[in-house]
C-alpha cells in the first residue's frame, strides 16, 4: 500500500510550494536581478571514451554527460533514479534509495557494465557491479556514460558500457558549499564541501566534502510479492514495516603542480550505508516449517583511494601513473547470522599518450589484484554450507593487461583503433579489439560506425559460493556493432544510434535437481542478442532547456526465445526547464513499457506493468549566496514497480536551502 503524507511531509510540501510561488513573484517584480549562467553541458570534454580528454564532437563512442547542475536538481533522488532519467538506461530496485539497485545499459546486465570513480574501478568482485546505494549524489561533480563495449580500454566487465563518476575537485578561489533539506518518509540530507587553490611557489588544489542521509523509508513489500501477507498463495512471510536507511559519505582530493605539466595528486571517497530489508525466519533447521516475518540489516562500506602522478615528459609524451585501491565490504545482520565479506582490489596503471601530429597513440600497462574474504554461515547461505561443505571463501586472482590505441584525425575523417590483452589467473589470455570511424558531412553533421568486443570474467560468487559455485565457468564474451548519426551546434544536439550486441557464454543461475536443497547454480548456457535504437536530443532555446530521449530494444535469450527480465522494450524521458532571473523551474518525465519480472528461463510470467513518472523541481536564489529549492517526485502518485513484488516511493517531496560562497 502506498504511504500517505505525514504532517511533517505536508509542511515541507507547503514550504516548497511557497518557495516556488514566492520566487516567481519576486523575480517578476524585480527586473534588475541578474542572470547566473552555469557552464554549458552541451559541449563538454569527455575523458571516459578514450581515457584522454576529448572534445565531445570528436568522440566516436555514443555517450551521455550529466553535469553538476542536473545533479544538484536531483535533491532527494538517488543515483540510480538519476541514471534512470538518461538515454539507454533502465533500473531495477527492491525498495527505494537505500535498497539494492541494478543498472542495465542498453539491455546488458548490471555486472556487464563497468563503473569508475575518478578512474578507479568500483565493484563487488563477489557479486559483480557496484553497490549502487553506497554512492551519495552529493559527492559527485559530473558523470559520463559511454555506451557499447569498452573492454579494449578498461578490460573485463565493460561489455555494455562504462559509467564514470567524477567527484568534486579543487581549483580557483576558495569556496564553501552547504545544504540541508527534509522531505517525505522522514528523509533528511545534509552536506558540506570546501574547495579551492592554495597559491604559492607551487599551486596546490584541494576539495573536501561530507554528507549524511537518514530516512525512515516505506513498506517495500508489494501485494504481489510471494511473501506478502496479502498474497493468498504465499509460502513465506515478510514484514510490512518501513525499511529505513542511513548513508554517510566523505570525499577529498588534493593535488600539487610542482612544475608546469607535472602534477601529483591523491583522491579518496569513503562511504557507509546501513539499510533495512524484509525477510523471514524459518522455525527449524530442516527448513520445512512455516516462516515468520523479520526485518534484517545490511551494512556496506566503500573505500576508493588513488594516488597519481601526471607528467608531461616532453611536448609529445604525457605519462600517467596511478596506484589505486577499491574495497567494498559488507555485513549481513539477521537474527540467525552475521555474515561478512570483503572484496578489496588493487590496481596499478601506467598510461602513456604520444602526440603524433593531430593523432594520439596510447600505450597502457595495468595490473589488477582481486581478493574475496567471506565468512558465511549455513543459515546465511540457505543451507549451502556446513555438513562438510566449507562456509568460508578466501580466493584471489590477478589480471595483467597491455593495451594500445590510436586516434586519427584527418580533415573530415576521424578514426580510432584499439587492442588489448588481459591475462587472468586460471583463464589465460583474453584479447579484445575495437575500431570506429566517423565522417563530418558538415561542421555540424557527423556519421559513425563502431565495432567492438568485450568480455566478463565470472564473479567469485559464481565460481566459489558455498554449495553452488561452479569453478569451471568460462568468461562471457560479446560482439557489438553500431551506427550513428549526430548533429551538434551551440543551440541543440541530436543523436540517433542503432546497435546489435551478441553475448555468448552468458552465465545464468538456474535450479539444479542434483542439489538436495534445491539451490541454484551458475552455468555457461546463455546466448543473448540485444538489438536497439536510441534517439536523444538537447536544446537551449532562450530561457528554456529541453531534453528528450527514446529507446527501443529487444533483449532475447536465443535458446528460449524469451525476453530477459527487467528490460522494457520501450522507454523514454522528457525534460523541460525554465530559468528567469533568479528563478528556475523544471520537470522531467520518465516512461517505461511493461517488463518481464521473473528470472525463470522457461516461461515469461510475472510481467511488470508500464508506468510514467512526472517530477517537478524549482529553486530561487534570494541572495547571491543563498538558494532555496524544492523537488516533487512522482507528482501523480503512480503505482509502479522496478522489481517484481517490491514497492517504490509514492508521491514525495523534498525541500531545503543551499549556501554557496561566491
């Protein structure tokens, strides 16, 4: 059942409405108020597509850029919800901002796309993919999404694309920023940051930020959940209490340019999230009796740290050396278990860019060490260990990589070619390659063709999970081909891309009759073809900013001819923003067709209904350093699901005030 507005929520809603109304009245009555323009996000410099800063018009890979302004407008919105509003992205979520989410880039699985934070891989090597609810929006400066396989630049897991998150960095005069807000479900968000440059004999840039989020949450157990008390055919019992969360975050960067072109720096992001989720407790160890509802806690810590040295050796050669660590650790707190897991990764990278006229040759050497240290219990694994089957998992593997790429620019012609070899413990060498060609018909119109291959190494859970892991799994592989037509000028841009992605050796978990407990086990028996068309555009017309996208895709298991779960065949987004003097008002609409919600490989059952979400946001700068803001998500209280059997937030608002020293 959808939550009703509480008295505090209603007060916050009225405040938000008053803010917007007052802002409009004041702005209209004060024609002397000046306009504050933010940097134009329609012409960004893109780093992720080639691992080197490139003007957006020269990027041959399909991409999306999310600027700081759009992130600030998100307010109570979580990172997965913000990504859901972008072209080519779909989301699965089991219960709001604090719960587990999966991101599907162009129909690929959550663990088939790579996520970077400031150039460092962020993933759980046990599960695959990042723990999305560990990443607070307030730490993010901007985001780059690059579509299509990028394994030749980044190695394993970049089969569907790469999402790179850039945290806030220093530079320029010292500034202070802070905001506080409150909204529906008792949600409060507070953050503060400082950044700038210390001028001296050598230039030192710094940035520091902290954030805190608390929410009482809502009941995430939908009436169609197999464990819902409202389900007459239920075989288990989930509680229907609210599921809250807390999230803490801190980020920092410091860099020193000790000579022109010579920079040494350190970057750190640390977060902790504690969220509740519904479960059930079984009465006896044989797992045959009825179950009772219980609410469990999951705690996850994320640490991403890197030290780098960027050196201009001479006018033709730039070197980047980076040493990085990414550690995701979790603890599952239930009435019967206290299972823990740590998945640290160490990465050592040496990247060299050589300027050859207008061209660039890039040579890269990289080593990645992955570890998993898990203390499991028979209860936590559903009976997968004990009785002679080890519960603990302590494994590691190493990947040594060498890559080369060449970026060519000749008049109206652009071309990229790259090749990479990843030598992985127990798997030998995996070679991937990609080529891309682009041609400018005019300065604004460009067409491109791209071909690339990628792979994903099995996760530690797929290989070694107690009682069901399969150490004989082979890596997944894919081949992607796409064609695009692009138009870009100072006022608007349009992008039309058609693609086909064939994935082989897909790893799928299925029930196994040989297991006495009926557990599922992974195997390489999937063959998937994903075909789609993606259309997107942005326009700046006077005081208006317009953004729209539409995606149509087919993600089919070729062996069963069934749709993959959690992928709608049609999705779209529309955004419109109006700015006048110190007032900003905008709305975005997210639409999705029906999706198949069951993981069964034999039937397409449990379809998730289509939905449309309408969100509204506004802000008013009543002082050069002070801004009040409000956001109303799901204005029309759409009853929708992002994962079968899980409720999503009902109509909710968030309002606050922001200080920015200028």
